[in-house]
C-alpha cells in the first residue's frame, strides 16, 4: 500500500466502526412540559445586608424560584385527575420553597417580612391553585 500504512488504515476503519452504532442510536428523550403546564412560583424578600455592605441595594431583594407543573396527561373533567392536579401543585409549592431555603438559608439571609418556609408554601400553593382552577374551569366548559 502506498500513502497510508496498514496500521493507519485499520485504525481509521476501527474508528468508523465504533462511531457508526453511536450515531445510529436515537437521541434520549428530554422531558419538556410544553404549553400544558402551570408554573408555581415561590418568592421571598431577603436581606442581603451582610453581603452588600455599603450599598442600598442590599436592603431588600426579592428572590424567587419556579417549577412547571404538567397536566397534559390528566383528564380535568374527572374528579380524580383534578385531585391529582391539585396534589402536583402542592408538591411543586413545597419543592420551590425548599429550593429557596437551600439557596438562601434564613440563617444567612433573614426574611424581611418575618414569613416562614410554611408561609412560602401556602402562598405558592394558593397562587398555583388560582392558575390551576382557571385551567380546570376551561377544560370543564368544553
């Protein structure tokens, strides 16, 4: 053989043989909640004075987190599915407030309005249920 050695040729064929099965496999499915979801938000007004000393911006900053709650798999004209949707909203509220607590622990960043983690969960769930009830009403009117 001229121009390319047997070693390089076999190496090239080996690489092509190994790459072929990897490119033929379908891509892993990625979950995307899409338009049929309700977003649950958690918000707390934290004091960042300890970090932003000498600055007025650190006196009160709102921090937030959110979670999309899918409902496309539910038939919202059926009571058990409506109950499941409400359960998902409440679980999302707990998750979003727990996320805020982990990212901004009250021991380091005191909450200015004196609210607790449970207050965050109640407010987030209530806000999420307002949106969920609108979706449920629209599905039941059809």
